[in-house]
């Protein structure tokens, strides 16, 4: 069930980015920078809003783990979303 929720959240993030990119064209023109910034926004929203409101127990993970997770989400979540939107919007 956790995997399904994780992918549902990732698809929701991609849909939100796509919808924002229709109004904010710099998200498409500057996809790499926008993807990295979007990664930070989604990550912080998840860790400061969604997780505290959920039933998930508070994580006491070491700082190094949290930093690695943050960087990993940039390369495997934020950038792929931004670059995919740019590719399929026709503005390469």
C-alpha cells in the first residue's frame, strides 16, 4: 500500500507541475532550475505539512540520510517531472 501511495503522490506532483506550467511559462523555459526548485517545494510540503498531519510516526533519521533523500528527490523526482513537461510541451 505504501508504494501505491508513494506513486500517487509523485503523479499528483507531476500533474500540479504540468498545470502550473500552463500559466507560468518559465517552468518550461527554465526546466532544470524549475525542477530543482519544485523538488524543494514538494519535499518541504511533504515533510512539514503532509507527514505531520498523517498517522506516520515522526522519523528520527540522521541528518545525512535526510540530506541524501533531499538530493535524490531532486534528480529522480523534480528534474524528470520538469524535463518531461518541457519535452512534451513542444518547447525543447
